[in-house]
């Protein structure tokens, strides 16, 4: 904001200097006009006699009726000088009006340019969302368009490098955890394998959040099979999970995406379901595959239901224990698959989360 203000100030000073230069040039031209006219008058010679209107009428009737008074004789030099000064004095108010109008129009022009610059800067700021389909051709200023294109290319390059790094680190960590889990199972240390599973799931969450729709290779996955696998896993923890599904529930996605999205929904249902039955349903409706996870727990306040899918939003900020990164991951998976997520909840009666994807 400070740099923008300095730019406006510099532009205003430049226009003010321009107005002053025009004012000086105009004044110099007027002075030169006066001096030139005065010199012309000095180069002329002769004498003038001024007649009143009555004397002019009398001279027309009788040429001898007018008597010449020496005190009323005026030299042509004095006459022209006085005439020039009168013209010059009459030009001064018009000159001042012209200069005031010049300054006012310059100020208006400066204001117009400032607003045009602000609009262009606003459009550039809107197009700085490099994660979307921003287009440099929409920027009218060619210099700003080139700068935007270079920044976008550099951002994309760094983003791709970061994604490759995240993917490499995540896979390496998962491989190390798999080896560690195998060694623990061989040494009969099964009490720690569940913790390793949680760490592995967290790595999958980070890996999923780092992916984007345009850079990910999708395939056909059966949502019902993935949900059945998730429900089997969580049924070992809680025996109150009911699973219902339709046939033909294939979509374009990655298996890990759907697995982690449904797992996070079940995590929340178990956490807030108060040990009441949880119903997981997969249906093919209107050429869409819809997954719903219904619990009968504490529910979600109405004023927070629209916020829970945002990044790191938590219902209970004080305890730092709530719908956080899990639901932002669910929303991100829906974006990756061109789907959407929503929730229906009544405080004290439970919640139903829906995630919908286009059928393959």
C-alpha cells in the first residue's frame, strides 16, 4: 500500500510540474508578445489627435469648426504602448482562467489515470491466483501481462518441485514404516502397529492434500469396494457400523483419495457419534455416486456448518479437538474428483455428511 501511495504521489508531482512548465511557457509567450508589440510601436513615428464624438460631427459639417489643441496631441508611440497595455491587461484574466482550467483538467486526468492504474492493479491481483486457470491475456497492460506470465510459470515450476518432493518423502516414509511394522510383527510387538498405522494414514493425508486435479493421473475405482474396506477396518474398533451400497459405483479418482476421505468421515462419526449406530451408504443416483456417513451424536451448530470444510477450521477451538484437517481433506478430494461435499446436521440429533462424485 505504501509503494502504491508513493506511485500516486510521484504521478501527481509530475503532473503538477507539467502544469507549472506550461504556465511558465504561457507567461513567457505573453511577455514576448508584449515586448514585440511595444518595439513595433517604438519603431513607428507620427502624431495623433483625439476627437470627441461632438467634434467629429462638427468636423463633418464644417471642417473649420474644429480647433486643434496642442495638449491633446498624442504621439503614435504613446498611443500604441497604451493600446498594447490595455490589451495585455485584458488578456491577464483570461490567461489566469486558462491556467486554472489547465491545472483542473490535469488534476482530473491524473485522477483518471490513478483509477485506471488501480483497476489494472486489481485485475492483476485477481489473476495472481496461480492455482486456478488465470490468464495473462486478460491483463490489458502488456508489461504487467508479461510479468504475470513469468510469475505464474515460476510459481508452477516451484509448485511442481514441491509436489515431487512431497511425493518422494511420503513414499519413502511409508516404505520405512512398512519395514518397521513388519519387524514389529515378527518380534510380536503388535501393540505399536496401530500407532504406525495412524502415522501412515497421516502421510497419506498430506500426500493427498498436496495433489491437484490437473497434475494427477486418475483411474476407475469402485467406491463401494473402498467403503467396504474402510468399514471393515473400523468395525474392528466399533461394532455399530452399518454399511449399505448399490452396484455400479465406479468413478474417476485414485483409490487413496476415496479411502482417506471416507476414513476421515468415519473418524469424525466415531468421535462425535456417542457410541450410537453409524450408517455408511453408497448409492448411484442421477449419474452420480453419493457416499453418506450418518451418525446420531452431538451434531453441529447451524452457524458453523458452512465453515467446517474450510482448512483447519475446528468446531471447538479451545480444546483444539474438532472437525479440522480431516474435513478440509474431504473437500479437497471432492475438488480433485469434480465433486462436492455437504453436511446436514441438527444439534443434539446427529449429522449426515455427503460426498458426491460424477459416475464413470
